[in-house]
C-alpha cells in the first residue's frame, strides 16, 4: 500500500498520511453517485484486493506518486445512457471529490467501461 507523507508545517512535529485505499474509496463513492453508472466492474486488480480482504473499492485502482494521483475506474453503465457522457461525468466527479477530500492533485482519471447493464423486463414492459 502506497502512502504519501503530507508536508509538516514549520515548527510542528508529526504529519498526516493518506493511504491509497482511502483515495480509492473516495473515488468509488464519487463514481456510484454519477447518473448512468450501474456499478463498478472488477479489474484484474480487484481479484488481488479481494484476496487481501479489501472489498471497499472494487473496480478502482490508485497510483500515488509525489502528492499526485492517477486513478483507474472500471464501471458498468446502464443501457440507454450515453457512454461518453457518463465517462466524462465519472472523470469530473472523481477528480473533484478526491481533490476536495485529500488536497492531492489528481493527474489522471481513466474510465474503462467494462460492461453494460440491461434491466430485466417487467410484466408491464415485456413484449
């Protein structure tokens, strides 16, 4: 797990570190709030996080370097939504939420649409 040491104010001891898992969970929550996102898909990294017992941000991976963050998100989009618009909304929401919560600079948010969700037909709309 990567951790970035936060700069100390002059004359103070100690510091604040924000783990990559925290950043991933903030991004996860931001993504679920985007209209048109049905859920988050599993990336190959999701398998490894599941083995570690961390299921808090499945579908999101984070790379922290020098107080800059790169985020990869694997999303499932609802059928009928504009995939490019949902993708851009995901990128904007993640960048806004992570920067506001952590003070870090989000360098990149890469959105991969891994699946599309088709709602089950109901008796009312079954053909």
